[in-house]
C-alpha cells in the first residue's frame, strides 16, 4: 500500500453521492435553503434569551500573543483557541491552523468573542485543514490574509479545491473520507500524517450549491506516527457534526487518540439542531466513543447561531463531566480554553 496516498477498506462509512451532491445517508433528501437557514435566522433574531451577557469578557485572554518562529520539537501540543472552530496548534516543530476565521461569519452573524489571534500575529503556518465550506469555517478574507505564508499546504474536502484555484492559492489538495496524506514540513524536518474522516453535516456557500462539496473531520498525527509510543501525538478535529456511529468507526481505526477537539453548540432548538450539530452531552458521549484522552470544546460562544444563552454549552458540558467523572478521571482531561491563551496539553505527564 502506498503510504503517501492511501484509502481505507470499502466497508468504512462512505458519503452517498446522488446527482453530483453528497449526503450523509442513502435516503437523505435535499432540504431547502429557506427551511434550514432563513427560518433559523429569523427565530434567532426574535429570541431575547440569545442576547450575549457582559460576562463573555471573562473568556478573553490575549496577554501572550508572542509566537517564536521556531518551537521546541516536542510532541505535547501547544494550542491556542482563536474562536469557534479555529485553533493554532504547534506540535513537534509544526504549526497547523484549523478552520481559520478571524472576523465575522457574515453581515448577519457578528462575532461575540474577538479573535484570539489576528493574522499578522501568527507564526509561520505550515498546514491549514478545513472541515467544510460554511462561511464560519471557510472564510475568504481570513484565508486570503494567510496566503503569504511560504510553503503552506491547505487540505480541503472533496469539491472545494476549485474555490481555491479561482483565487490563485497554491498547494491545495482535496480529500474524501478515509483518504490519507503524509505532509513533509521542511522547515521542521518532520512528516505529519493527515486523514480525512467522516462527519454528519452538510455544505453550502451560495443559494444553489448545497452539498456540492464534502464535509468531514481530521485526524492529525504528529511525531513518530509509524509506531504507538511516547513520541507521537494523535489529534482529532471533529469539524461540524451531529451524533452518529462514525465516532465508533474512527475509534476502531485510531485506537490511541490523545486529544479530541469537539463541537458543543449550538444546543437549541434541539428539534432543528439534532441532525447537524452536537450538543454538549452528545459531544461528551462522542468523546467516550472515540476513547480519547483529552477533551477540548469548540464551536461555542463566538457566533450566535442557536437559541442558547452565551455560556449554556459550557454549563451543560461541565454538568455532563461531573456526572461521568468517576468513569473518566483521572485518565482523561477536560481543557476549557479562553480565546487567545496558549495552553499545552500534558500528554506524557
């Protein structure tokens, strides 16, 4: 099997393709833009409990934004939450960005929490991974602001490369579920293995392109990923997803996940959100399904997409964690981050 470009066995969960559109399940139907988006926006704006309280300021810590160009080559990842699903991950000399968004999701969805890092404050970026093409995950102005990073690779879902080609990006590669690539990072003299994995979600940027491109999650293996030892870090970035059996399937293929970056919102209304988004308790169950060691919550607090009050997702997550504490402690860790604050995950302590 070619280590540079591999596919997994056919029995793994696959996206369904019908009329050049992707679906999570064989019998899924294409829901209208009005039902999925416009009604949710109107209900969002008419619901007073969605107003953000002043206590959101306590989740901001941008005191330490100095990043040396080179970092110590150790496999304990140093992560900074930029906001929403955007993280700066520095591990074993390699710098990775996930779903970079530094501004607003759109004119209608303004940031509640400011970006933890601004583009000009970033160290040299080696790799960007994107989970899907929604504007709160694949933001044009943010990506254009990163285009100057030398030798940067961008890994995107199947169907999204053409968007980058039209904007003259180089070193862009697209993936389907279970496809792998080994990326050589010359600056750090390292190789990182990336695997694009299933998620239960959807895609859309315009009025008529729903599900024309794929969506998914990423496994990032840094260090000596060829052997299961203390010189590797296995990081799972869940993207946007609802709860499904794909977490069990991923755990079967990756039995030693160190860190899981898990979306925990929007939570409400569940009757609408349940088929596309995890709430905090479902994210917790997915974390257990994955058998991961460390939980990092994301996709909350930055934009007002649901009817949750500002810190409801964190309250729900903490309540779930206390409830299962006997079964998960002391072998697992919960890391609730403030935007802008650098945090090292203690993998080997």
